[in-house]
C-alpha cells in the first residue's frame, strides 16, 4: 500500500503499575503524589546493596488464571493485563473479526509491545531449576516465555492481530519506540488499529546487583518513598520499577466510522541516537535535542502548542540535567510556559515499560487538563530552570494543547512522542 499521511488517535488506555492495577488507579495515585516504592522483603534482597523497588501493586496471578499465568513470563503477564484494559477501553469486546460491526479486520490490526530486557526472570529462574533439579525439570514453556517478543506475541494472539506483531528493543526507550512504530504503521497504511506499549519485569537479584554496581541506582534503602527524586540536588540514581502501559492507536477515519471515543491525537515521534557512550547520556543534550527537532520538522506541531512534558527524569545526576538542556535548546522561551513532570518519582523506572506507562499518563494529562506532580523535590538542582510541577498537580490551559513524552535508553537511544487534544 502506498504511504499515506493519516491522522492517528488514541482510543484506549491500560496499565498495571506500582501505583495501581489499572490506569484509573495509577492516575489517581499520580495526582495524589503517592509513591509506589517499597522495601524488598524477599530473602534474596537481604544482601543486596539496593533493597527497594517499585513492585507491582496488584499481582498478575490475581487477574490472570493460574494455568495461563504459568506459561507466561511476568513481563508478558503485565502486558496482557494492560492490553486487555486498553482493548476494552477502546470499545472492543472480543478478538478482531469476532466482534460484529464494531470490529477491526484482523488483517488491519497490529500489536507492538516492547520490553527492554525480556523474560529475564524466566531465564534466570529456569537456569536455577536446571542447575539444582536437572534437565527433566526445565519447563517446556521456557523458550516462549523468555523471548523478548513474548509480550507482543501474546498480545497479538489475544486480539488476533495479523497486520504485524513487533518488538522494538532500545533499552529504556523501548516502550516509547513501540508506540512511535505503531503510529507509523497506521500513518503509512499498514494497519487501521494497533495495540502498543511497553512492559518490564526485572525485579530480580541479578539485574539489581548489576545496576547497583554500575552506580546507576539509588541506595536510599532506609527511605524508599523518598529515594526516587528527579531534579533534586540529593538524587543518587533511579529506582527500579515493574509493570506495563498499553494504548490503542487508530486511524481517525476508522475510529469515527465505528463511533469510538477519542482521547487525543497521536501527533508523531522524533528519534535520534547520541553515539556517545553505552550507558552515559551525552551531557549537553545534543541527541535529545535532535529527536525533538525531528519531531517538529516531521509534523505540524508547533512549540507554542506544547504545555506539558512527561520527562524521562530517571533521577540520575547526569541524565536529568542533559534532558533539561535539550528542552531549553529546542523550545527556548516556550519552555517557560510548559509544565514539566517527572512521574518516575512515584513509579520508579520501568525500563522498557516506562514509555508505555508514561504515555498513558501523558494522554490522561491532556484528557483531564492537569499535569501530575514530581515528588521528593526538596532542593532543586541549580541547572533545572523550567516550570517543574512539584508538590501538587498543575492545571493545563484550555484550547488546543499538546504534550510530549520523553524516553531515553542505554546505547544512546532517544525517543520523543507528541500528543495533542482534538
């Protein structure tokens, strides 16, 4: 099919996070400024240098039948829960091709669900089984569970997606890149509807020990709820979180034809790479600025329309400042009227799931015209000059407004997504 330039809209949202088992509970907690960071009580955490994390609020086995859950890695469990919520929220009542006049044709439906690490808990857990119990005890479901594309594949099976099922992997930018990829699938005519987002389940001693030894994680074990503190002078690294965020994207024509409720327009994406360091951000924000510039150059979005940014803001000393420098470089004085929120202060950093969950938050910020706060900012970094939303939510203006969601990852991946009210 020839390339088109179709308008893409968001018609459904879903999430399961450290703040709540669905998008509504997560949003309520974000607006209330509640932290989802808790102490790790598991035995294996006792000797770790980091003993805190953003653990899921509602265990997936409370939602997914146990026989099904046993065949899914936690990352796929999270994705399936969030996708089911988003699919129902978009007005679909069953698999594509099986829901009557309102259904999308399976051949016009895609799924793009990303994970930065994939089925790491399955991989490590089954290796322990092999080592301790022998070959015959290894689960025959191990490979389908540990594959990085397992969440996307299972969501695709759930909704009967045949236009394409994809899994972009770009570390902590993966969830956002998945949504950007989905936007392009619809815009270029490959699909009419795409279920897209990110998921991660990496709360396990090995990833935690590895991140801690990189000096990337906060070691504020005594005060879990205060540990994730973007932009604060005392920040000392990110806090690991788990969960998933998924949205349903749809061509505006298809949504209108079936009478779907529309949250907002998905304007597009900006992509770039730092080519600077495998783990450290480029300190001047050059790469992030390039992603922002590509976004504006490739869409009709104007900087003066942007009133809110859900920032990447992981709570690392270098990354937080580099992002602000990039925003200032591209947006200039327009940044002065933009409400900047760092929601990882409450959820922790969901790695490949972050872009999905934070997109859900961005969409809801536009819908309700309010930006959630950044908590734990007690002594603002001198290099952070925009209108940071802290302490309490901030109302967003009336009229046609837009918001950005930033996601960046190890390897220098930069993704900026833009959404706008209809």
